[in-house]
C-alpha cells in the first residue's frame, strides 16, 4: 500500500526522480506502521516500539536523502547554483 501511495503522488506531480529517496517510505515507514498497528492491537509493546523506531528511521532517512539528492545533486532540476559555485570564465 505504501508503494502505491508513493507512486500515486509521483504520478500526480510528475516527479518520478524522487524515487531516489522515496523508497525509504516504502521499505522503512510502511512496515513500521504495520508493526506499530499490530503491536497496539495485540497489546505487544515491543512490536509497537520497534514499529515506531522504523517509522522514525524512515522519516529521518527520507529527509537526509531528499536534502542530498535535491540540493547537492539537483536531480529535480529546480535548484539554482550559487554564483560562487559556477566555474570561472576566462576573459
């Protein structure tokens, strides 16, 4: 279900390059939500706690990777380069 939601948002916004970091939502946050819900429903605090840790780890990973790929690499093509970062032109 998490994969479908991510792909739905990417399709609606035409930003499929975000898959470079959005996979963490599918691989970490999705199962984390599942573990958290099962843990709460069955009264298993250990499952709920491990699910919460997966959710936090996935959200931190997506923010760090998004910052790297969008700002440093510029995969979205929407980043303007600071003038000091441009190569110097010869006169």
